[in-house]
């Protein structure tokens, strides 16, 4: 069972929920769950766990390298590139690595077989364990603009070999390509929101992507319940979206998290709430 935790906006408590679900799963089941931090621009979930990293490697985008001894400057590579990442100017072929999406089209159309691929390093993936949870994360290098290849490498490397029946994915916030990449292989998506107009607006956007575009079932967690109004709840009822849990506005949670203490370690009374969420998700996935 692969559960992705996502949110239409940042700061809703997505990482807190992902880490708490992993800790609850580790308590509940006999095997180690796998927590994958796909929020590669801010991979914070490992900060709450005492991870001993045992593996890691650089990752990136396969970009073209042109052999000028073979090149005839025909320009076909430039014509096929919708990203304008390769240009032919006179007797020069310019490759703009930061624009390249690694699609390989230029190499396919080159009539002289003058294009090979090299890796443009944009980030790193690494994995380890804290003893009860297997953990892996992607890290996008500073200044890089494309998180998707790092997320893709992380999922390709750690998802198939996880051996865990429970995998929790901490996705990026928002509704753009990194979120689609992170959640598209999951069985169920937990959307974390807060009961405010902003929370409702961004929840609707997330539901549109995950349910309407990707056709993945979702459940909603309302975090900081009590701070706003009941519009999120009304929307969920109207759209037939299950509300998996409401986490109350509790100052102690903020204090724990600001000290790097996982919610369930600092406030174990919340453990049952997360065990119930896991049970509810498992039932819905089995359905
Ligand atoms: S398609 Fe090949 S031969 Fe033509 S300009 Fe590009 S690299 Fe050179
Ligand atoms: S690999 Fe794709 S994106 Fe990159 S330069 Fe070639 S055609 Fe453009």
C-alpha cells in the first residue's frame, strides 16, 4: 500500500502527518514501513527521525553531448527541441543544460549519430533507517529548477525494492509537476488542509489534480481544526470526500515540532488518531 501525503498549499502540516503515519505504521506492523521524502526542495521529514544514512548517489538529467567531428550542423536537433535547450549557430552547437528535460529527442533525430548523453547532476538521493522506519529522500541542488527528475530517481530506486507493505510518500506542496510525479504511483492520497479560505481554495485545486486528473482516491485531514470556519468540512461533504481526521489547533504540537520532536514521540496521545487513519486508508484501498 503506497500512501502519498500531499497538500494544495505549504505549511498545512503535511510533513508532520507523513512522519506520524510512518511512526504509527512502524508501531502497528511487524515490518518496517518506508518513508520517502519527495519534497526535494525542502526534504524536512528526516529531521524528525534519527536516520543513519547507508546509501546515496548523485542524480540528474541526461543531457546531450555533441561530437563536433561527426556533426554537419544540419539543425535538426534544434528544430525538434520544444524546450529550446539546444541551438545550432554557424559552426557551433549550444546546449543549455538547465533547460534540457532529458527527453532524448535530439539524439533520436540526429542523422549523423553525433549526440550521446551525459548526466547533468541536479540533485542527490540517499537512504537509510532509524531502526524502525526505512527512509529515503531526494535533495534538489541549490539553484536547480527541475525537481521532477530527482523525485523520479528516488521513486525508481527505492519504491520497487522497498519490501514494505506500507510506503508513505511525503510529496511537495502545491499542484504542479513535482506533486503529480510524487503521487501518481500511489494507491491513495491523503490531502492535508486547514479550515481557512486559503486552505479550502488550495484543497479544491489539489482535489482537481489528484481525483479529476489522476483518478486516485483521496481522504482529507483537517489540521489546526478550530482556527477558521466549517467551509472545508461542508465542501468535503458536498464532494463526498472522506474526512479521515481532524487534528485540533494545539499549541503543544507547534512547540514539539519547533524542537524537532516528532508529534507521536512528544504527544503519544495522538497515536490512536494516526492508527485510525491508517486503518481507514487500508480499508479504502482494499475496497
Ligand atoms: S542533428 Fe546532429 S548533425 Fe545535425 S546539428 Fe544536431 S548534432 Fe549536428
Ligand atoms: S534531450 Fe530533449 S530537452 Fe534536452 S536538448 Fe535534447 S531535445 Fe531538448
